C-alpha cells in the first residue's frame, strides 16, 4: 500500500476547503496526512476552529505562519518536512479533485519508473470559466500523457520543465536528494524543481487521467501582476530558463484562442482578449528586467508584495 501525504498552503480559505478535504478523504487511496500550511491563524479561525477541524478531519494537521513568513518555495518545503511519507502531493486550496481516482492515478505513474521524480495532474476548467480560459486549459492540458526528460528540450522547449503545484506528486527520496524546493521563490517553485530534476537525469510525467477542477477568470491587472512575478522567477533562475523562449508557444495559443472565439461566434470578446494578452506580455517583460527598475515600481508591479520585504 502506498504511503502518501498531501500538503496544501492556505490563506483566507472559504467553505470550498471542506469540499477539498472531503474529496481527498474519499479517494481510493486515502492520504495518511493532510498538512495545511496556513497563513495567519485568525483567517482560518473565521471559517472553523482548530478543535472542530480536528474532529471533522482526524488526518488533517495545521501549521500556522505569518503573512511575512510565507514563501512559495520555503513554505511548501517546510510542509514536506512535517511528512515522512514515501510520496507527497502538493495542491492549492482552490483545486478540487475531479473524481476519487486522483491520488491513485498520480502515484501509479511511479510504478516501474525509478527515474520519475514528479507526476502532475490535468487542470479541468470550472463551470464559470470564460471561453478564453477554457481554450487555455485545453491548450495546456491535453488528454495525452507525456513523460518528459532532458531529451525533450529541443522539441518541447520551456514546456519540458512545466509542472504545477496546483496538483503534483513527488517521490520523497528524489526530492531529498535534489534538495527540494528552492527556499526563496516569488513563483515557479514547481518548474524550478522539475527543471532541476530533469537536468539531473530524472523525468516528470503529465497524467491526464488524474484531474483537478481549477481555473481563474483573471482581469487585465491580475494578469499583469501575475506575469510580472513569472518574469522575475525566470530572471532569477537562468540555470533553468535561460535560452528557452515561450513566446512562440504563446503566439500559437493566442492565434488558437482567437480562432476558437470566432468559431464560437464570440468575436466580441476578441478585443478584451487582446488586452489580456498585452497585459500578460508587458508584465512578463517588465518582470524579466526587474533588476533595472526602481524598487518602488517593482513592488507596485508584483503580485506577491511581501516577497520584496526581505
């Protein structure tokens, strides 16, 4: 039997957290522990008391940290240190297992594959997903499984290193050997780890049979801030991202989305979509040159403002 823990950073969770915890405990392979790395204890207390949470979910453990202490990489790594399971699965609080087989499908990917470091799930759009985001989910998450190694860089480019902690499972022995998630990360701790693993001779696998319901209808400003931080992360980790452009893949998605909107008779949405794309691009390019910008402007552009305090 597999020994698997789940690690979920939480911040101002709503009642959907109960749906997530219920779905995890209904899995065909039930997690031994569900570790919540919660930012600001009072925010979780508004939803449920610690005593009530323990009574309702005996396998849930909560560790609290301040907003200043949160970091995408370090917080998840600290969650891993509270686990002694052979495998651990990282999730975000807004991702919901699509069925009871999520954990089983992700862990099965490791069977007979000693070099597999990570398996990650397909992201299925929410019912309220707008058509642009719906196409993006179809574009980025196909129905075909793929195992990725260093040999795929020439063909897949930056997508070779794509991995998402929205829902991803890690083999603990390889994680420890590679040093785990970077301890200071504004974004992309999952891709940096996947890239490190692949460069070290390991593999990752996308498992479309493992699905989570997850999507966002971001505004132009949200896209700008989010992509600024993506640009910062790529600038800070040239050992992974240098020489790998994602612009050609991005243009392919933009053209495909416009065709999709035309086919759906929603051409009226194209101007707004172009604005979204422009916001992403400007944010990303500014993030890539953040070290040349005034600190006040960097903080204003960033989504994760607490990151710049240290």
